[in-house]
């Protein structure tokens, strides 16, 4: 079968991958569509270290093809969106509603694929850039069949991360103020999360003025090309600032823009060794800096919720897909994403 393989040096489309059958508690999914997220490119450029060879892709949607023993929540033929969270469902963190903190779900890459008899790693417990993939039952979330799979493919990373950061981690309240630095795939989802949460002022900041229209479409009430102008809109600062770029000077700016009791949420991914600085005294008035893994999501609940919000027209998915590409055009899709020409490219199979 076809898939996008990274061999440690370069990524290429291959057609001789195989995937094993689903074991107990696993689901085999025929992937229909998969979003190209910056994290896939970060594996290629080394920002995210990952063992190779590996099948890339980590946000996808498709149709259940087979289920392993003990799987009852989906059956072959069901449409599913995939999460990257291979949580165990039985540990103390899972039990308290924090599956993103499950130690089983972090840093234990499996090898369900083979190529020429050699095992191939699975990226983010997912590898959606393949015609078929095997995931844990908890990762396959049933979605209504009237949702286009090219749109549903985006829920599993960008939407869970961005909207989840607003609703689950920051818990933005009605009438509060939000600043979103960076309006790529994650930033746009933070914007619509803030709109859904009922934030009053939602300031989008992006150095590219061409992003204004889409930022406003997703929920921005103001658009600026630099963080320097934020104080003119919010003189006392913001209740929540989301850094979605991953640059240390913007992380510093996020802290500096906080109002009293404000919180800076760090979603951008700088190099693993990057250090940021801030004035300690600037945090004294009950301010905080929050990390956030995968939108503090509970995928079985959240993906179903976002699917319902989409059907009500309150969560935008189709507008996130700026271009679809057959998987063979992976290189073009990657180049477009790298150059910021698309909010989100989607590969189809
Ligand atoms: Zn992603
Ligand atoms: Zn667990």
C-alpha cells in the first residue's frame, strides 16, 4: 500500500508498505484523508526527533476496516476521526480525566508497518499518511457520516489542540479577552475556540497581513501585524495570550501582554533546547504560564462534541482545508505548507 515514509534523511511516497492486522483492543482504519500539520515537517527537519524509518501523518479520518478482539464501540464501515493519543484508559491519569498525561501515551512508538520485511515506526501512534493504519480503540472516534472526511481529518490534531487549549486548558470565560499570536492551523482553531467560549475581544496577531480575512472569519474581532499594537486594543492587557508560533521573543511578548490574573498558553514548538526569559516580577499579580499537551483533550468526548458543533455551523472545518492533494503530491503539499501558502493542506487516498 501507499504511504509517506521518512527514512531519516528525506520523506518520499512509497507503494510497498504493509500493515499488520489489528490485535486485541485495536482498530484497522482505511484512511481517506489526512491533514498535513507542521509537526510532520518538524520530523523531517529534525525539530521533533523521531526514530526512522517512520510513516508520517498524525491527523486523519477514514473508515473502519476491521476491529480486534474486545473492540465494540466501532464496527467495520463506521466513519472515524483519529486521535494521536494511545492512552491506556486504566491508569490514574486516564481515570481522572487526563488521558493526555497517560504515560502509556507518550514516547513509546510502535512498529505496526513493514517494508521489504523490515519494521517501520508509527508516528504519533497514528501514521495517517498511509492507506491503512492500526490504532488503539480509544483513538478511533465515531463521527456522523455526513461530515466530509477531508474536513473531519483535521479534528485529530489542529482542532483538538487549538480549540481544546481554549476550552480545556485555559478555560476561557464568557466576556474575557484573548490574544492569539500566529494564525496558522493551530492559531485559527484557537480563534474559533475563543469565539465558541464567548470571549468578547479576540485579537489575532500575524505578521502576514493577508491572514486578516481568514482570522476574522474564525473569530478575531481585531487583527494586527505586530504584538506592539495589542495595548491599544487592550490597554490593561489580556486575560489569555496564546503563543502559536514557537519563537522565544513571542513567548516573552505573550507574558508581557498579560493583564492581572492573566495566563499565557504556549502552543508553538520551538527547538527542543530553546530557552525563553521573562521578568519574574511581571508574574507577581497572579499571572501564569501554561504548557498544553494536545489541548488537554479527552478525544472520545471532544471529537464527538466538535463534530456536533460543526454540524451546527459553530465550528469551522471546511474553511480550514485550503487545498487537497492526492498523496502522490506530498512534496508539493509540504512545500506549500512550509511557505505558508495554505492554512491546511489535506492528503487524500
Ligand atoms: Zn499536528
Ligand atoms: Zn493511562
